[in-house]
C-alpha cells in the first residue's frame, strides 16, 4: 500500500529544488565572472603581444608553427603559417637549420640565443634569435617560444661607424707612406731619364745588343716608377681628396658623359657579350653638388668592377640562359640622389664584402688591379657628404649604391 504524500514531504522537495537552483545560479555567476576575467587576461596578453616589435612564434617539438604574432605576417608576408615548419618559411629547406636555437632549447630545456641571416622578400636580413622552452605545457607535447629581432639596420650603422673609423686611420697612414715614397720615386725617375739621355748620346759607341738591353732595362725602370707614382697619387686621393672645381652635377647627364669616354672598357674582348642597361631618371636627372672629375672616377671604377665581374672566364657563362648584364640606375629619394651599378656576375661572399673598401684588397686576378679603386671611391663619396654601400651574393652578382646629398639652396661640399 502506497504511503500518502504529506505537506512536509512537498515542502522538503521544493526546498531541495530551490537549493539546487540557487547553487546552479551561483555556479553560473562564478563561471561568467571567470570567463570575463579570462577574456580580460586574453585581451591584455594580446595587447602585449601586438606591442612586441619582434617576430614571435610558438613551435612544436617538430618545429611546426603553432601560433605567431602580427609582426611575423608583416615580415615574412606569409598569411597562414600555422602547421608549416619554420625552416621551410625562413630557409626554404626541408630539414632543420644547422645549430637551430629552437632545437637546442627543446633538447636542453634552457634559453638559447643565436644570430643568423635570412633572405626575406629579396633582401638579406640579420636577426638575433632567442628560443625559450615553454615548460608550462605537457611534457608529452613540448613547445618552444621563439623571438626574432631584426638588427639589420643596427648592424649596418655599426659597420659604417667602424668602416669610417678604420678608413680615417688608414688614410693618415696612406698619406704618410705616400709622401715618404714620393721623394725617392721622383729621384729614381729623374736619374732614369738622365741615364736614357746619356745612353742615346753613346749609341754609336756601344754594340747594338748592349745598347738595346740597357735601353730596355731603363724603359722598364721608367714604367715601374710611373706605376708606383700612380699608386702614390691614388693613396693621396684616398687620404685627402682635393676638389679642383665644385659644380652642379646632374647624375643622369654624368652617366652619359662617362659612357662616352669608356669605349675601351665596354669593348674589351672578354666583355663583348655583356649587355649594358640604363635606368636613368628622365632628362639630366637629379642633381648634386660636387667635383665632376672625382665623381666620374667613382662611376668609372664601379663600371670597370662590374664588367670584370661579368667578364668571360669567371665561370658564369656556363649557366643555362646566362647573359652577362650590367645595369646603371639614377634616381632621387628623400633628401638624397642615388647612383647604382649592378651586375649579375660572380658575386662575393660576406667576408670579401667586408674588406672591399680597404686599400690594396682586391678579388681580381693578378695584374687586373691593385686594390685602391674602391677605397678611393669610398673616400671621394664620403668627402662629398655621401655614402657608398654594396650588396653581393656568390653566383648572384653585386650592386654598388652611391648616395649623395640632393642639390639644395644651402648645401655645399
């Protein structure tokens, strides 16, 4: 027989329901508050990450990208990197980079640092990399946080400062050496001319063989003296360029004038297949204030180097479809005017690029140069208040860029 439900039973049941609903309401409120706090923390973290100007990414133990910040997209141009290995994006390779700091951080559990150069959007960029393991995650799925700071501009400024300091010291030494060498060279050259005159007066009294041999030796001494004097003049120009005539110089017009006097360079047998391309600013082009002779010397040196880099015999001609090409450009940008000479020749490695503007350093074959051309160019451009820079990769060619102050009402050399 079923027991009857009493009033006390009904009241107890409703009281239980009421307590349950009150607890449920409190739980919902707590969850809502926790969600709001979590969302607030998420927004704060997102704001912090968006404020970071370094490339940031979270990698898995297989170096696949899990998450990135907005700087990653801006730097690499990759819109959806998740799931792709970082070495595929930054190095275009299927295997991890040698000495990868992210792998070292995963293996050692310690923060690892490295400096590396990556080619992004056609430019070489230098990054300082910090890889830190994320120990808060499950050990079965380790992750690593990687920051990459672009230090290209910083390193370039440091290199320019060190180069200027080094060139100032070398310039003082070059000037001293040039003056010391110039005096004995003048004496040797003078006495050689005296001996040659004496020899001509004795020609009838000497056997023909002896006369010819002595005359040849004196000619050799004279020619070598002249070569040494050319080197001394180059050293003096490098240490203290002397401007004989400062005038307004439109760069496009300057290029055309130089090409008119450089037929011997352009028509050498080893350069007969080299194509010369001009990308000049319209008309006379942007102008600067400077010494015409010295700036023509700079362009001639850069053109000669580009032609040497693309000359037959450098091995580049064996590449399928290769056409040796030299491109000369002029343009204006901001408060500067620019002149560049680029080639698709043999190129240089980073070690040689770092020594290019040092006197007597050359990558040319013996007899093709003594290594003072680019150091003289550097000195001339600096004396005009400008800068000269170079980009080069082995097998890809080189590009020398000269920046000079744009012509204004108040500027001067």
